[in-house]
């Protein structure tokens, strides 16, 4: 389950901010932001309201308890001279995908599915009409 710190990191990475740049926009020092993101310290309500403005997310975003997933090991950028995808780009994509998964989970939990028709049988190519 995600903690406030994980959601702060996710919101920051979605916009491609470094911790240093985000801390400057939030009006705090980078080590303080690092402690918040790593759940070493808990941010106060005033900070979360400011973060919601800077990161362009609703305040309730930081209260989401869904798991936050990282990219599979196979897509972590390897150190090489010319990388097509930077680590920051990968963080941005991963953050966006996490947010979309959270939205999809909320949608599916709120939708009540009904059986509108009978189940479709298995397709058998040799039995199909030509």
C-alpha cells in the first residue's frame, strides 16, 4: 500500500522534476523532500496543499493507498554512452502508468457489471460456415 511519501514521489516524477527542482518550487530544502518521499518524516497538511498545487493533482491524491509499481527489471536503463530513454523519462512513464492503473482500478470498483447476453461459445475454425 502506498504511503504519502510514495504518492509525493509519483506526483513529482510524473512531471519530470528532480528532487532539487521540486523542493525549490515547494519552498523547502531538497533533504526535507527526500525525507518526505522516503516516509522518514510526515508532511503537514499545509505542505500537502502546496504540493497539490505545484504537482497539479487534487489534495486527495496523496491519500491514495493503492500499490505503486516500478518498471520491470528488464526495462531499467543500463549505464551506457548513449541511452535512448533516460532514467527521468522512464520515471515519468512509470508514474503516468501507475496513475492510470489507479484510475482504472477505481473505475472497475465503481462499475456494476451485468450479464447483458448469453456467454459466447468457443470459436472452432473447422465448424465455421464459409
